[in-house]
C-alpha cells in the first residue's frame, strides 16, 4: 500500500521529474515553480524526510550565480545533453502565453537554455548554456537525437513558430573551450 506524502513544489509549474540529482541514492524533484511566472528549482529529498528547495533560476538575476533569468518556463525536458551520464534540464521562456499583456514579461526574448548538471565536492551546480534567444518553449519542449549523431537536438513549437535546433559538436582547443564556458558573476 502506498502512503500519500504531501509536498508543495510550486504554484503550478510544468513537467516534473524525479531523479537523484546529488548522487545520494534518493530521488529528488526537478520542476518549474510557476509556468506563467518565475523559477526553476530542484528539491533535495532529505534522509530524515521532506525536501529542501534549491533555486536554479528565479525572478532576480542574483537567484542564479550566472545571472540567467527568464519568466514563463512553461515546458521542461530532462535529458543527458552532453553524454556525461547525468541528465540535464532543457527549458526556456514561453513567448506570449496569454498575449502581449497576459503574463510576466510577455515581450522579453524567447530564450532557450540547457542547464548542465555538475556534481562536485561542494555540491550540485546547474551550468546554463544558451541554445537560442528567439524561439523559447511552448507547452512542450523535446530533446532527442533527430539526425543520428548521438547528441540530442531540441524541438519546440509555440506562438513564434516551429523550431528545430540541431546540436553540433566541434573540436576546439582547451583555451577555446574554457573561453566559452559560462562564468559565475563576480557579485554572486
């Protein structure tokens, strides 16, 4: 018999995923906090019971150590984007969910990101990588290998149109690679 354990994970988000984010053997919860507002968090399942929220992005720039923020994360996919064996978050801003005045920042750029899950000695980090700034998400976003190269491609459909982002790999030097990595903002 299963026992209900009530837990509030947001005001009405989008897709939710159960996954062992920090590698402690317990499934955690990853979700958008408010599909028409702000926020993406992961909720760490505690051994003693309950969950602890860890904000990935919020309403303010300082909520994300890389300065990334956007409203209306209406769709989330959860897939290993870089082949490291850990699942990553794919999401973005839904453009004009309820028209030009309907939701938080309806005219802001329709960004699309993937957040790389990194486990380290200091805990968990979600490193943002911008895929695009003029497509966003709709009510669904799907990351899957469309062209057979073993890397996920990202497909979205929304009020801006239908978009297919083909993931590409490129051989670069260590210096070029490090230059392209997102940097934590100095004040965070």
